[in-house]
């Protein structure tokens, strides 16, 4: 790996870690506001109506849904750009290097979902939240890793980032297949036309990012009206942004757009999302509320299911000689990293908002309690295991 590539990865990881710290601050601030006399103003802020109207076209939503449907579409655009780059030129372009994180991601999604379903299978009101504990929050996880300083081998960060990328792919597929509402054929046709235009622009080698973004904005509105979740517009748009300009091989529209979006997503969009979605009121909350099958399924899915699923399937893959431990990692480090992946904060909150946004379940129970408890427990365990294992036998640094 060249010096330039190492510098690029270091800058990326530093930015993600800083973003994770901002996420924590935003979440704590929201919880404080929700549990003080200021809670009424917090609720008023989230419920503030925001309307955009152009002729007969009208988008009228409260501020919370503009954040969840609008700002998070930009987040998914960045995720899509990262996915495309990684598969074409990055760590995931090498088949051998993707087997271990790929296995971990499959186990890390399947086992937590199975645990949640075990507790909620007979409850039609809560069964729809099965995907909540299947997510990993890369910003938070890297933020915890940053607390361990330079002792963390690059291989651990690469494994964690690669696993989170596969996890994001799984989340995108889950959202597309399972969290859609009534479908509007007319709106879907408009979305399909937008995709055709994007494909044409890509085929002709157009590099002006503004053209892609303009078509993407139309596609976002059409998906918003179609019943398919609008955030998927970001992922679809990313797939058509050229990674290289035909006229100038040294210019990458994809990489420049990815660079432009990183700071906005890490330092603004995700913290705003965390602030708007973390305001849990603990008034009247008892142990029974936490031990109810829905939050309990989320807690155990994140805290137990993630580490069992990731470590277990990676162990099986290594023992079957399908893959091997990366240089600089040992079993203890792999286990600590697996536990750390139980931090599901941002994506779990997002999937939770989709699962229960129209059911009214969270008027009685709050899935966010399970997400926060499971994520905190996973972060503490992962940090302690990694701190001990790196002290006893630090990995080989690159």
C-alpha cells in the first residue's frame, strides 16, 4: 500500500472518528432535552411543518421526516459512492480480502435478526422491527477504536470498515424489500425515467456532477411519492457517477463528490439525525419496559447476536480454510472487534423509524431504549476486550 493511500485512509478514519464523537454529543443533548422541562420545545422543533410546493407538486412533512427522508438520502449517496469506489479500486476489489468481512457481515445480520424474531415472533405489532439489531454504526465504532490510539492495527480498521460496508449493503436491500409502503406506479415510472437519464449521462461520459445531482433530486421526489423509501435514491444515483473521466483519467467525479460530501455527512447530517431521533423520555420507564420482548430482542440482538454471528461465522470460515485472519489480528482482537460491531446506533435508529413509523407501536414502547442500551453495552465490551488484547499482544502495525 502506497504512502498516498495510507495518508488517504488515515484522513478518512480520523474524520469518521470525529463524526462519532459528534454523534455521541448530539444524542446526549437530545436525551437531556427530552427529560427536562425543555421537552415541549424539542417536540415542537421536530414537529415543525416544512412544505415545498412547485405547481401541483407538494411535499409537506414535519422537520423530523425531512431529516429522515431528505438528509439521510445524502448520507446514502455517500454510502453508495464509497461502495462503488471500494468494489472498483479499494479493499473490496480483491476477492480474497472480502471473504472474511463478508462472512462476518452475514453472521452479524442473520443472528441478531433471529434473536429478535425469537422474542417477537408471535407479536404482530413488534415483529416488523426484526432488522433493527442487524445494523452496525461505523462512525460510532471507529470513534470507540480511536480511544485506543495508535495501538490499533490498520488491519482491524480495514476489517471493521469492510464489514460495515457489507452491512450497509444488507441494510439497503432490507429497506428496499421490506420497508416500503403502498406503491404508486406513476411515481415509479418517473423514477425509472430518471434512472434511464442517469445511465445515458454515464454512457456519454458526462462528468458535470450538477447534472447527476439535478436528476437525482427529481428521482428522490418521485421515490418519496412512490412508496419506495426515498433514501434509496442516494444509492441509485451513486451507481451512475463516473469513477473516471474519459477525457482526463486523473479526474474522478466520484471521488471529488465523495470528498465534498464527507465533511457535511460526518459533521452535520449524522449528528442532526442523531439529535432528532435520540430524544427518549425516561419518565415512567421501569425495568419491565426494558425487559419487554421488543427492546429486549434489540438489546440481545446487538449485544449477544452481533458478537456470536460475526465471530462465529468468521471462525467457521477460517477453520474451513475459506479465508484467514488478517496480518496483525488474533482471535481476541477479532472477538473484540465483533463485539464492537454491536454498536448499531444510527442505522438501527433509522430502520426503527421505518419499522414503526405508521404502526403506533412506539407510542407504547420505544425501540430506541433497546438500541441505546445494546449499543452502549457492545461499545464497552468491545473497548475492554480490545484494550486488553492489544496490551497483551498488540497486532502488527502496517
